[in-house]
C-alpha cells in the first residue's frame, strides 16, 4: 500500500469538519492500481492542527470506523 498524499476536501460545518479523501490508499502493480480506499469522516474543528496532522487524524478515524464495522 502507498499513501498518495493527494489533496482532500475539508468542509466547515457547525458539527465539525467533514473530510473526504479520494484514493487515499491504492494497492496494485506500480502505475496500475487495482484497489483503492476512499473515505469521508467527521473530525472536530481544531485550529492547532497542521494539514499533515489532519490527514493522519482522518486516516486513523477511518481505520477506527472500519475496525468497528468488521467486528460486527
């Protein structure tokens, strides 16, 4: 798996920051991915976070949601 570091969409709402990350992770032969993971998560607003920190937080939150789903 390879983290692409592509730009992602951050919206500002009263509930927090919905973060959408398309093709956050791809897997497959170099130059021809055959699997991809995209997600949208809702993060709390935090002015002290850098984009890199926000990216990591979003990925960790998506992983938490997937792990909870698999356990059911």
